């Protein structure tokens, strides 16, 4: 496994690579969710590149950038075990030198949900991902369904800007009680961690109603809100039933839909979703 910290070195290694390149961008502090993407990339490509970069431009001023968990040694051991070929872990200065002044912005699908609660978040995400795509030049890049809107936004950027790669979305990996794996779960105290299981219960409740023939989106939202409200440690940010492609809120579920939510447990904000 090669560990590279500069863009020049990463580009040089890319030039020497043969066959398809599978790329998994991450912010590190890896868990089985990340590793599912790496395994999928390993199965489908000759070369696997994983990046570890906690991207400062996608965090708001009141968000957890400096507190974001990091454990490079452990991450590298996990990636080695998954037979990763190249780990790209640039510094902030390497990615954003002093004079940096260009940004990639996707419209419309970045506006609702996470976009409306985290101004500038997706501008940071699309800019860094576009840069990483230019540096790594992957054949395929792997993203998690856990961050459903992010995957939608990246797909839109790739289509709109005619980028030369395939985006693959991998199902959400969950703990045994249904909680979606996330680097941010370490912030939860034991009571909050237990309470967080209500999110997946609410999503499966919505899915059950939908499978039973319920097509009224507001009814599903209300049922989810009412279940989550029974959990005293949970503070709802949003509960959404939206068009799975445009992410616009639905009245009637007459097409593929995304049930998604953002809920706070103490200082920790968790997101999750399920496709209907
Ligand atoms: P992050 O390090 O949080 O930026 O995540 C890196 C990638 O891993 C993103 O594409 C995430 O959607 C994906 N990911 C994070 N958690 C999970 C999970 N529980 N299951 C599947 N993919 C995940």
C-alpha cells in the first residue's frame, strides 16, 4: 500500500496505474460503512485508491471541523487489510493553497434538506470531490446511500460537467440495532446512542406503511414525527418524504421516494434515510 500526501505524487502514481481505478473518498475515522465501499471498489477494479481528507470547506463555522474524530494509524491498518493500493491523504494547504479561489456549485438538488440547514456545505463537498476526481482520475467512484443527498448531488455534478467516470452508490451499513454507522456516532453518550435507534425504527415504520399501500406523504411524515417525539433525547431537525431524484417534497408517493431525516441527540446531529 502506497501512502501519498502530495498531489504531484498521486498524479504520478495514477499515470503508472494499469486497468480500472476505483476511488473511495472519505474523511477517515473509518468504520464498516466506509469499508463496504472499499470492498466493492476492490471487487470491481484493478487499482483501489482511498482518500482521507477532512475537508474544511464543507463544515459551517459552528460545526465540528476541529473536533472531527481522527485516527490515521487505525485507518491505514484497516485499509491495508482491505488490500487498498493507494491512500491519498493530503494536508489542508495541499488541497487549498493560499491563492485558491475556484468553486464548483450544483443548483436545485443542493437546496432542500441538508442544503437548507447547512449553507455552503455542498459547495465545499462538490469542490473537493471535483478536485479529487481531477487528481485521481478514477474509472469509478463509490459513495454511501447513508448520505443520499450527497450521492444525488455528486451524480448531478458528474452529469452536468461531463466528468468521465461512473458513480456507484453502496447501501447503508448499520449496527445491529439499526443505527447507521457514522464517524460521528462516537460523540454520542450511552443514553444518546441507545436513543438513536429510534431513527431506523421511524424509517422502517414509514417503509412498512408504504408497503401496506399508504401513499399519503404527510401521513408518513406525521407517523415518523410522532414516533421520534416519544424519544425524549431526540430533537427533530427535519423529516422528509421527497422525490428520490429531484428531492422535492411529495404530497402523494406516486414515484420512487426518499424518506430521510436529521435529528439531534445532545450536540450530535445524525442523518439517515431509506428508499421507498
Ligand atoms: P465520510 O467519511 O463520512 O465523508 O464518508 C465517506 C463515504 O462513506 C461517503 O460516501 C459516505 O456516504 C459513506 N458512508 C458513511 N457511512 C456509511 C454507512 N453507514 N454505510 C455506507 N456508506 C457510508
